[in-house]
C-alpha cells in the first residue's frame, strides 16, 4: 500500500531540514558565510586604500590611470553586493544575537542568506578577483620601474653596490615580462 511518500522522499526532506538547521549554526552556517564575505570585502578594501594614496601622489600617472580604471571596474559590483547584503548585518553581523532560536526575524534572515546570497558572493568574487590580479601586476610593474629608475639615478658607488645586490639584467627582464598586455573580461 502506497502513502504517496517513498523512502527517497523522506531522505530528501531530512536533507533539506538538516541543511536549514545547519544554515542557522553560528559557526558553520549563514553567519560563517557572512563573515567570510565580509572578510573578502575587507581584503579588497585593504588593497584599494593604499592605491588611493598612490594615485593622489601622481608620481607615475600612467600607472595611476590604469589603477583607476581597475578600481572603477571593481566599484560597481562591490556597491551592488553591499546594497543586497546590508540588510543581513543585524542578523548575521558582529552584533547579532547568537543561536538560531533568539529571534524569528533574524532566523528568517539567516535562512534567506543561506538560500540566496552564496550565488551573489561567488558572482562578486568572479567579478572582482580578475581586477585584483591586474592591480597586483600593476603594482609589481610599478615597483620594478621605481627600482630600475632609482638604480639608474644613483651615484656611481651606490649604483655599483645596488647592482651587486639586484642585477640590472634581472630588473630589465622582469620589466619586459610584466609589461605583457593585461586583459580583462568586461
């Protein structure tokens, strides 16, 4: 006699229920996922803050322009993500009450984060990480250019000492290698 439920239906229901309970776990669920997203944004911010000072310095304008272009490409996805994520701060942020049974609205927000936001976090990472790699490459190129320029302009005694430490050929090779065109998928 069939009741409309099979063993696999029951197993699926248990799996969904377990997934929802796990989403409410402060250590491994939505709160942890939220903290990881915030940490990623913190890393992006720590990378971009010094670049603002560098571009304002305007000592190497060609780098400043390229850096500015990458920052603009990062800004829109971050702002879009923040607009979607800010409503979760009271339920998942540092001041949120811990434990899934503390507040029904907070519990619903945690479940909503678990169901909706992981895809948005992945999309944000995809949209931002390629530009972060380009920024990293730009900063490496800039560093080599600064070292190379300094090496060329040192007085003879200091330049010779410097060349014994960092060979000019190495810097030249790295400068050529790092000047390879950077591409982005926009």
